[in-house]
C-alpha cells in the first residue's frame, strides 16, 4: 500500500472519532448533523461534511489565534487568547 494511502487512512480515522464525539457532545455539530439527516443525506456523507467543517474551523482558529467558544448567545464564536 502506498505511503499516502496509509497516512490518509490514519487522518480519516482520527477525524472520524472526533466527529463522533462532536456529534454527541457539541450542540452546534449535533444541529448540523440533524439538519443534514432531515434532508435525507447518508450518514457517511454527513460525517465527511462534519470532518470538513471541523478542519475549516480549526484552520480559521489557528490563523486568527483564537479559541473556540460554543456559547450560542455570544455575538462571536471565538474568544481571544489574551
């Protein structure tokens, strides 16, 4: 098996476990999951969409030096490190 296939499988497995945890414990991801499920999307497709969403959130937080805040009432979703 080529090297890039093995690393892709490792990353996908790691993200899959993160997605399962996010669906269970994060209200934001749970709402997104249920919304796609109501539209009739397949569970695997929803999980891949959530993986992409997690990567985009992590990348934007890294670039802006901010920390994730899951409070639904706040104007911004992120809190500065300072």
